[in-house]
């Protein structure tokens, strides 16, 4: 026996790397319905016995002991290490009864920003990972639970999501939930509440059938339903622990898990029925918050707002869905309704004012208390991000501070200290960057969110005014983004700044004077319990200054290295009050804006400066940045080239020829807001280049073009409407371009047509990435589909300037075959000595260099380079030649 144990001790660490194995062949495997539209995922098999063996040694959270090391796959297919502790979602006495259901918490070792929550039960392993940049999930993917999927929530295709209705805003707001006045997320108190979660019989039958257990005993069936509920609670707890230092423990809920639809207490009035059931079956003194999970049309209502701990209403909430499982149900719906229960209001602005003072998100919103993915053209994205806005955190903490039913635990973890920086005044229509300073006494890894904190208050800032706009004088103008590992945010996103895009539907620089309030919230990832802290900063936009813009160099201008150049900019009153910028820094990028070096520091803000372009700065995609000293605003030049010539443009066409995509039926009108969710049809452009223009050709089948909107979304998120509810024609089969003519109503719409919104917003962008054609229907009964579409992208053809290039080179050098798969030949004549070949990508980066031998007279040399398909520049140099030509890898 001793020998066996010793052997196990030696073998288990080695086997830990076999906890997960990559799966590439899924032939014969049936995929679970909730994953039928999962576009990006990594598939693995799990060694369940090895995982359970590993977890047997996991200490309890808050025990002070070091956790066990466990591997989990991320959404990129990489195995990452976590330090893991057992952390139950049951009260202690209930956990003792259900030992086959265990829950755990983990802190990232590979990625210290990652916060892991997962449950292991007879239904398999189900997890969520909150991390810098978003969240990912691991769930059983195949029927039988032998294959697991690791994926990001953004990988869900939109057509999977139904129109969820949360009617809580029509409920009475509980008087205990008042406008918050202080942040109590950082008071080192961890709150635990007892959760009574009931299961409607139809919900139970859904999970029993998924588990293939229709012939099981009632006790076995209830155990399956209980495990499904715990999976949901695990996800909800991850979010509430991370943002609020709040944890929910399930009480013994078997008496309120119903199996027979004919005898369960739930018919249609879920709010009153669940409250009555919990009071009579559980007893008001035995739980703090109650919730019903139901199998029904997508719906939810908390009964009231902030009613946790209030006996008469704390159990009146429900969430229903026809697919009551997985991240959309758990995060977008259940966590949302429970958010109302603990004191949070809606944050979206796509509908009307709710009079709460917390509607700080554009359109649908995309945080927990928004309406993500179900508001048609108002959707900022298609699934919620797993975090609460700062306003919601304040609401919830203020409400919970007045409640006496929680078990409060004092934490040893010290909250982070946050400094958002001084208040500033900036010019109109000018990008800016906010950089915070955050310290943590415990040295915990942290994630950060910069949010605009201007709630919509007037009717002009709701519905059609819920889009970002340069002319808005109040309300939100910048979308929320998930927590990330640096306390820095560019406004707008830096890729849009590089492309010269100052306004999209979800981010817009102000062209009018107004006040912008911002908050920086830090979330720590402490082993001893999560804490947050926030600081605020005010950015005042002055209408008497700006726009602050670079006027030289211009788009596509060719500069020469090791030479001087006069950089010019429009000062635009930024050097006088109220902006008062006397000095600027001039910075320089040769790698497409990824990094910048300083050319001149602390020079006068006078509109012109002579700079020296450093030797060897060859670049096909260079930028100049002029940033204000002691302020947050800056200006970016258009893309230009160094030691290149701009010879014209290269145009490539990409097509979607997959299955037709149905356009969801709408319920609105031909003139009002778009009512149906958008559908997306993607094309992935793998070639990189600086866009000069695009053309879009959708083939859309619909009997009434006056009911549909069709648009294009670029890789940076900019969108342009091609067609917005015009004509009574049938179908669209037209090319949309800025050079097109006015449309003619015919069936179908054909020809080269001007789009409703200019496609010039894509000029200067990088072509590489996912482009989406989107469409929405707005009137009920007539439906359509996107059959196919093509995208023509023209990019700048920049060629390396050839020193001493002559006709000799073109006649004496031949590259073939071209295009090739990377295996090509160079045939040359009389090149002389020291022959070299260099290959550049379209951003000017060197991707291959080598020398080659040449003989007197003719020589042929073979090259085999490993490059992704795309357009490159090949340069041959020698003692007699300097030659450049395009190289295409297919």
C-alpha cells in the first residue's frame, strides 16, 4: 500500500498535464443545442478521474492555505495554470448532503488577472473565467459530456438570441433602494446571502431530458436539476464576488424543485406565485433572496428593485428561457434579474427614461444591467460583458448597506488605491487618452475599467438619441469596454484614432462644448476576497478651442529617412485659455502605430516644427503623433510612408458563399427605430493594407425593401448603412460605393449605388480582420435572407523606393511563379556581388531576409518562405542592382 501511494505521488504531477486533451475529430458526436451557433471554440476532452483526484486536495477558500494547481483551457486553446480552492455554493449543512456537487474558485498563475469559478457534478465541469479583455467559458459541448468547448461569449452568433423582455422597470421601486452616495465596495466586508432558487417543472424536465435521465427516480432527477442550478449560481457568483464582494449560498432547495407540470405551483403569474411558494414551503426566516428558474419565453421580472432581505418581496423574481442553460441564460438573464433584486436599475438608453439617474450606456448597453443583443439597431454588441457599471456598483452597495440579513465577513485583502488624474480642459473633436495610477498594498493583480459617467437625463438623449453623436451636450457618448490589465483608455479606441475615425455609433468625440465625467474602477484579484475602488475625473470640452489636428504629413505622403521634415498642426486656440497648452511632444511610429518614439519633446505649441526622420526608418505605414504636455489630448497624422513610393492601389475581392442567413422578422414600422435584432454575415480578410476605398455587393432576398436595413461593419467596429428602408422593391443585388449613382426603385435593386452613409469612414484603416454585413427587418410578417455578399477592398500600393533603380533591373531579374505558395525562383543576370533578397509586409515590416549566390551571366535561385497568404514587397539588392516588385503568396 505504501509503495502504491508513493507511486501515485510521483505520477500525478506528471499526469496533471493530461487533465485536458485537444480534440480535432468530432465525427459522430451530437452537439448540444445551445452550441449549435458557436462560431469560435476550442474543443477538449477531460480526464474526469484525474481532475477529481486533483481537486480532492483543494483546501477551503479563506483557509489561508495555498490552493492546488489545476490546468484549464482558454478560448485560444492554451492550457493555463490556476491556483484553486474549494468554495461551495451551498450553505455548509447542504453541501454535506450533496457531496457529488462541488464548486471551486481559482486565481490565475499563467494570467494573474484571471478569476476562475467552476462546478464539478454528474453533469460534468462548467466554468467561467473573468479576465483582462473579457470572459471565457468551459462547458460540455457534446451530448454525453465527453467533449468540452472553451469559448468567449462574443463567439455566440446573434441569431441564437431571442428577444428577452425584462419588465422589472414597470415594477414598484422599493424605497430602500435610493440614489447611492458613496462606494462601499472597498470596505473590506464580504457579504454572504442565503439563496432559495426554485425550479418550475418544465425547467426541470428540460435538464432531465438533456441528461438522458427520463427513466431515473425522482431523487435522481432532482439531483440533476440541482446540479444545473448550481452551474448557474456558480456563474452568477463569479460576477458578484468579483465586482461586489457578494456571495450567494443555496439553501436546501429540493422541496422547491418541481418535476410535474400538472402539480407545480407555477402557471403564469410567476412573481406572486414564487413569492407565495417560498413563504409557505421554505419560510421567510430561512432565506434572504429567492428566484424562480422557468422554461418559457425569454422573460424576467424581479418583482421590485432592491428587495433582498424584505420578507414580503424578496422571493418574487423569476427568469425564463427556452434554452435555460449556459452563459447567455446565466449572465445576460439570471444575473441581470438578480441585479434588480440587490438594487440595480437598467443602464441602457435605447428606450425611454426610467428616471433612475443610472442610464449611462449607449443604446442597448452591454454590461449586466443593459439589454444587450435584443434591441435591433441599438445593439452595441450581441452578448453582455460580465461586469456592472460603476453606477450599478454604487446602487447595489448602497442598498445592501441598509440590509441586515447578510453574514458579514471581514476581509484581510486591502482594497486598491485609485487615482484617475486631475481634471482637464480639452479642445473639441480631438482624441484624448486617460491614464490612471493604481496601487495595491497586497500586490494583487488588477483589472481596470474606464467608464463615461454621464447619465442620460433629457428626452433627446434616449431612443434615437441613444447613439453616440459629436453634437450631444449631455448623456453618454462612449461605449463601455470589459476590464483590462492596464489603467489606460483611448477615446475613441486607438485603432479608430489611427484611421482618423472620430465618430461611430458607439464612440464620438464632442464637436460642441460639454462636460464629460469619467470613472476609473480597479478590480483586484486577491486570494483573500475581491475588492474594488473607484476615482473620478472631469474632462471639459471647450468650444473655443479645436479641432487640434496634424496638417502635415498628409495621407500617403512619401518622406525620406535621414532628412528633415516640417511637421505642421492646427493649434486652434489650444495655446490660450481655457486649454492653455504651451508645449507639445512630437512622436513617431514606423510599425503601423503599435509603438511610438519621441522625435521632439517639450517644443512650443506653435503649429510647426522641423524634425529629422531617423536613418533606417523605412515604413509603409508611419504616423506622427502630437501630444499636449500636461494634458490628455493629442492629434494623429494620417498614415504616410517613409522610403516608399505610393504607386497606386491594389484591389482584392472577398466573398461569402456559405448558407443563406435568415433576417429576423421585425415588429416596428418603416420609419421608426429598427425593432428586430441584426443578423451578421462575416467575411474574414487576412491581408493587411491601408484602405483607400471599398465596395460592397449584398445579395438580399426580401419582398419589401422598404422594411429592411442593410449595412457594413468594419474590423474596428465602424458601421455604415448601405440601405435604409426605401422603395417597395423586391430584393437587393447592387454594388454600393461612394462613386455610385442614386438608387432606382426596381425589383431587385441593381447597379452601382451610393450607400445611405459614406464608406469613406473606412479609408486609412487596416483591411485585415472580420468584416460583417448586417441586416434588420422592421415590419412583421414579411421575412427575407442574405444569400451572399462580396467585399472589394482597395489598399494603398506602397513600394520601397529604389536607390539607383534603372531599366536594367526589370530586364535582368525575373521572379516566378508569382503568385506562389511561398516557393518561388529568382532568375537574374549580371547582378554583380553581395546579392540579397528582403521581403516586406504591407506595414513595412521585414518578414524575410537572405543572401544568395550569383554567377557571372545568368543565375537561378530557389526560395521557400513560410508566409501567410497576402501581398508583400520583394526587394533584391546587389552591387549592381536595386530592384523592387510585388510578391503575392496565395
